[in-house]
């Protein structure tokens, strides 16, 4: 789980332990059963490891890497440093497999697209660079999507766009056909966790809200746009009410984060919260909303996955207040669509 945010401790099972220490719980059964005595004994070590992690995690590869250390190496170190525990076990395979292409394609987008060139380090490192969002299968989706989307990414009109919202509209309008030649990707309910990583969505030609959202997030990241999955594990705090995932995109310093759905799941407007079926006071009143991130220093919570509730190893941010405010003005016309 993600437990340390600027050394603010959370006593929720083992969320008290910082990243480097948490991984031990998967190998030591004793550590998976917390007690007050163990917490008190381990707090000093946890604080020390958390302090080391926080110090390392503040590195900005765009400005702070040494001249003798190539930027790509700094980015690789960053990805490895904040890998979730299960990726740590496969670090050698990931490093020899997808990390190189992950970094090169991300940097290529930053160089090629004007809207991507000045994306800040926190945005780039958490929501453009990473090879995964949550616990989906680790695959080389970035190189595949770069190839499949080349007719769009290489188009002169697309590259001349200046507003990120226009970039998002173009990608969301075309990727569902481009990613899977000959078969347009469609929405199909109740597919997670069977089908939700981007390669499975492309291969099967369908996914539910999680898979559709992850494929749009990854397609936008290939185009250099900061994007992240967002969702609730339980509408109004009741698991029986179901869950939902959608997408947030960064539109720049003035507009910040806003949201939409992948076109097969409903689309909606980036600028009209009430255009989304779930954005109503009744739907959001008691609902908690979260986004995941990559590094484990600035997060204020975990990202709870409805398909894997026991997994507390995805760092996240709580976005509940944003959605309560954004959806407060939305009237009964949206409720009628539920």
C-alpha cells in the first residue's frame, strides 16, 4: 500500500510502512498481521526508510540529473525506484523488456509535440512516463500504439494543434479504430478483471469501463498528454451499487485536470461536467473518487481497485472534493440517464 505522504503516517493495516519496507510483507507472513507492538518497534525503521525514499523521490530528471548520467538512465531509475512490489520481483525482465521502449517513446512524444514539450516533471513522471496505471498486465502497449496510431500522430494537421483539448478529442475519436485494424473497439460490460489491460482490449475488441479507460489513458500518453484513470470502487460507499472508472486529462496550468470517458463508454465533454451520466449530486453525494500515481512520496492515499480490494500497493490521490463540486450544479436531467 502507499503509506507515507511527506511522512504523514496512516495506521491502516500496513499503510504505515514506506515503499521499500512494504515489499517485505509479501515475503514475511508475520509482517502481514499488524499489532501495536510491531508498529511501535518498526516505526523508527519505517521513518528512516521513508525519509530515504522521500529524498530520492524528489529528484527531477529534467533539471537535476548529472551531466554524466543520461536523461534516459535517470528516468529508468525513477521507474524502478517506485515500482510496485510485484514488479520488483520482475525487475530484471522489465528492464530488459519494456522499460527502454517506454522511455524512448515518451521522450520522443515530448520532443515531437508542442503541447508535450513543457509538461512539468511531476505530471510527466506520474502520468506520461509510466508503463502502467494500476495492476494491469505489463506489456509493450506503447510501441504498438505508436505504430497503430502513426497515421494520426504523423499527420501535419494533428501536430499543428495547440489546444490539448483538441488533441484529446482527436485521439478519443480515432484510436478505437486505429488500435485494432479492421475491428472497432466497443464497450462491453462486466469484463474487468478478465479484460482490462490495453493489449487484451485491443485483442478482444471490447472492454468495460476500466479497459476502455486504460486504453484511452495509454493512447493519450503516447501522444504526450498527461492522462490518468480515475474512479470509484463503490457508488455512495456501497459495493452493491457498483463501481466505475473514467479518464482525467491535463489541459494546462489554467484549466488543470478535467475528465471524460472513452468514446465507446460514452465520451462526453471535457468542459461540461453535467454531460457525463454519473456527474450528479445523487451519484456523487457519498461517493469517494481516486486517481493513481507512480511515485510514492507525494500521494495522500492509495488507489482502491474494485477488482482487487486487498491490493493496497497503488499510490493515489483523493479527488472526492473535486467531483463533489464539479457535479453539484448538475440537475435531474442527468439522473434520468442512470
